[in-house]
C-alpha cells in the first residue's frame, strides 16, 4: 500500500468488472467464483450455457412486458384494460386462447 491506499492492477480491475457484469446477468456468486476459478473449459461452458438460457428467457419476458406497456400507452380507450388489442396481448402473454373481456 502506498500512502494508506491500496493499488490495484489492471488484472484486478478487469476481474472486478467481470464479477459485476456477471452479477448483472444473474449469476450467483458461487457460479461466478467457480467460473473464474475453474480451469475446466467444459465446466465453465456449462455454467455459461445455463446463464445464457436464463438471461435469454428474462430478456424475452422483459421485452414482452415492455410491449404490453407500450400498447397501454398508445391506447386511445378511456380504460386501456377494456381495449380488445390490449386484452389480446395479455391473453397471448398468459397463454389463453381468447381475451377475457373487462367491462
């Protein structure tokens, strides 16, 4: 330490950045630790594949939610919940064949 300040190398900063990005992507700390520590390429790939599938699912869910919000914002009805288009989007999102009518 220099002047009671810790000095970090470029590698240390890179490692912290990887950890922060992995946390943002939904990795558990144990997964991050294992992914960084393992020298087994197959094990690291398995961890990444699992997170990839989970993150892709979360992105698709967020995109569907965003589209639903945008539909409500663009709706001309007094109450967007009574809009046939909005109801159809909700029905599709929850896996129902036909929208439930809200009056």
